[in-house]
C-alpha cells in the first residue's frame, strides 16, 4: 500500500541533499550566502519539487531526470517567500517557524538574498551538461516554463493583483484569476517540467496540465482556509493575517464550508485527470488529497 508520508520524506530528503550540495558549491558574499541558506534550508513542505519529481515518475522518468529542475523550482519559490514577507508586502515576521529573512538579516539583505536565489535557479538550469541538441532544446523549454510562471505573466502578476485588491472586494472570477497566477502558476510549472523532462507524450502532458491546474488552485484555497482556522504552532507562521490585511480570500467571499467544498471539487477533477495513468501516478493521486487535508 502506498504511503505518502514516506514518499514525501524520501523525496524531500533527496531535494534537501541536492540543494545543500548546490549551495556548498555556490560561494557569493558570506552574508548573502548565509541569508540564502537560512531561507532555502529552513524546511518547508517542498511540494513543488516533489510534484515535479512525481510527474516525472508518473510517465516513466527517474529521479535524476527532474532533480535539477525540482531544486530550481524550490529556489524560485523560496525567493518569492522572502519577498512576500517583506514589510512592503505582507510584513510577516515568522516563516516555517523561524524569524523571516528580513527579520534575521535586515531588509536590504533579504531583498538581495531573494534576488540571488532567483538568479541561481536559472544558473543551475543553464548549467546542464548537454549531450546533444535535443536535450539542450528540452532544457531551454524548461527555463521558459519556469520564467513564464514566475514572471510578470505569472506569479508576480498574481502578487501585484493581490496587492492592488487589498481593501476592495473582488468577485469569485477575479479571485480565481489572481490565485491561478499567484500560486497556481508555479505549481503548474512544476508538473509541466517533470513531465517534459521525462518525455511525456502530448496526451500525458494534457492530462497532467489539467491535474496541475486543479491542484494549483486547490492549494491556494486550502491556504486561505488555514489562514482562518489553522494552528500557528503547526504552520510555523501567524494566522488571521488575511483578514487583518483585508485580503480577498475564498473564505471571505464564499464562507468556510463552501470553500472546503470547492477545494474538494477541484481535487476530484484533478484525480479524474489521472484516470488513464497506472500506479506510477499513485504519488500524484495521494498528493492531490494531501493538499486539502494538510494542517500547514
């Protein structure tokens, strides 16, 4: 019987070991290096790299095929958290149970640490030892997918929409559009990169894209719910901040019960997208359920 807890533990350990090795080989200014490592190695769920690796496995790929992309995705994600926590953004003081990067190192260092992690992600992707032209083209496509998901047409646009919407009421359609960019884009990129690097066929890619689109939004709905009723001790960060900052969330628009049902509906659609896959996709099935049942 498949055990998701062990799967996440195993894959997270592999990601953490690879990230630590990458950081060991990266020698910028000592202060910046410490700040980068502080946030990158602070723990966390590693959901995006785990999804990348699971997508690769679902279509017959191996750990090695997608590990470099998985680690780059986690660097991009960590950079976004460092910047989101800044006083000019969400002004959070706790992240993963520790003082946020700007609290520990100062705002200027935190900004530069985030910038450095984002840049390092693409340095790592561009440093693949190419064996042939086809492989080079595949990794160039991976870089384009991640850049698009993280940039002004993806995560950054979603964050900008979130900031612009503070203090005014959005409708559900606008809220969904914002969340698909802010949170969903990088999750979708994680699945796309894993599938691409394992040479998934077009049918498999379309199914995984549909799965990713649904879990990406479900992940944010679950985060909105946890911000209302989560346990700060388990989450490693404060709760109730969305209401305090007058942010638009699914609980504020739909209510808690309707938000939970919406998240369940999204996961049901994600699981339907995997119906044609065999048991190699079992981690993806379990991860979909985990996304809305997690407590942090």
